[in-house]
């Protein structure tokens, strides 16, 4: 019988720990403040931003909210980031992606001070991760590590396969598994004999961005399968990159969608805000 890795429960546990930590810090006169910037009113972004603000409130982190109109120029956004970089009362800056097409995302992400880059997207933080120095770590892959650790799944010495090599999920995921002493293989769209490689995995992390892509053919018996994907199917229901019904009976542990990796991303963002670069 497989174990369902409950991201909802684990993320709540992390948020409760952070809430306690913040209460203690506040008693000592310390505070934390996250600035959240949204440009335009993409409905999905609005939901994400509101969830982040709610999580801040729950944990006791102050939040500043900047809801800028769609026609905000790149210069105006960069000026705001610069102003927030200079404010000593702001610890974290988050620019909700995607940005409107006329604004260069890379330019904006590069402008955020690495010391306030709680999303862990700045090249300085990415570089620190790859050479084993402290820094902010991208929240979704950091959440996957917490899911594994808090479910009692050992990473050290395990054959780990990451399906996907994006800058925000696949690559940092591979680095983090390596940091935990896993033996890591990264697959992508040009990988040959994909199923042969994924079937070697003791731990398979799927971030391929294609609904239901991974079925039982990709999975070794008793593997741990982590599904990072989030999609809405034709019926409007949330689903992942893994075909859960096909894979779960074969796996030793598996994350559901929803309620797996998804809730961990915000929990790890909050952890970055409370603990700083770690
Ligand atoms: P992405 O940027 O689209 O990257 C997808 C990766 O999969 C790429 O590296 C691509 O290879 C690879 N790929 C695509 N088709 C493939 C195929 N047929 N065979 C092998 N590899 C293939 O996606 P992402 O941003 O990493 O996100 C992945 C998924 O996670 C999405 O569903 C996204 O919505 C979800 N997500 C969830 C959270 C969360 O909080 N839970 C956060 C972020 C993302 P190439 O590099 O060769 O193109």
C-alpha cells in the first residue's frame, strides 16, 4: 500500500512553526516585512498574491502590497524595486510573475537585491546554491525537499531523477537533491530513452509541465514519485504531470494534486521571509 505524501498537512506544520518563531521574535522587538508587487490583474496572479498576503498575516509577517496597473512601464517598476531595495524595514521583495509582455522579467528579477530575493531567482542565489553557499533557495524545490524529509524518506545515496530542467524548478531541484547526497540525473525534452532513465529512480521528481505525462511505464516498483505539475483539466479540476491512478499502486509514496507540492511553495516562501537566506 502506498503512502500519500500530504503537502497540506506538512505545509500547515511548517507555517505553525514559523508562526511560533515570529511570535518569539516579535516579543524580542524584531519584525519581518515582505513587499509583494503585482503588475496588471491576471486572475491567477491575484489568487497567488492574495494567498501570499494571507500566509504573511497568519504567520505574523508584515506585508506591503503594490497593485500596479497593466500599463506600468519597466522604468517605473525598476524604480519601485530600487526604492524597496533601499528600505531597511523591508526584508523581502516578491514580483509576481508573469509580467506584462512589455516588461523584461529578467531585468526586473536581476534588479531585486539578492539579500531580499525571497523567491530565490536571482543569479547570485542560484550560484550560491550550486556552490554550496548560503542563499535563498527557490521555494517549490525547497518544498519538495521538506516533503521528503518530513515524510521520513531518505535522500542520501538514492537514485534521484528530475524530469524537467527549468530555472525555477528542475535545475534547483537537482542541486538540492545533490546537496542532500542523492545521485542525480536530470532529464529534458532531448533526453533519449526517457522511460529507461526514469525507471531507475528511487525518487522521481516530475516537473515536465504536461498533464498526466508520467504513467506507470515511467516508474519503478516502490519508487517515491513527486508531482510538481499543476494544470486544470477539461472538467476544470486540478491535476498534475503524473497520472496518479496509474502510478500510485506501483509507488511506495506519491504526492497528490492538489494537496502535494502546491501548498509547500507558499510555506517555503514564508520560511525564506522569516529565516532569511539559509
Ligand atoms: P517548464 O519551464 O515548462 O519546463 C518543463 C521542462 O520539461 C523543460 O525542461 C522541458 O525540457 C521538459 N520537457 C517538456 N516536454 C518534455 C518531454 N516530452 N520529455 C522530457 N522532458 C520534457 O515548466 P516549469 O516551470 O518547470 O514547471 C513544471 C510544472 O510544474 C508545470 O506544470 C508548472 O505549472 C508546475 N509548477 C508548480 C509549482 C508549484 O508551486 N507546485 C511551481 C512552479 C511550477 P526542455 O528544457 O528541453 O524544453
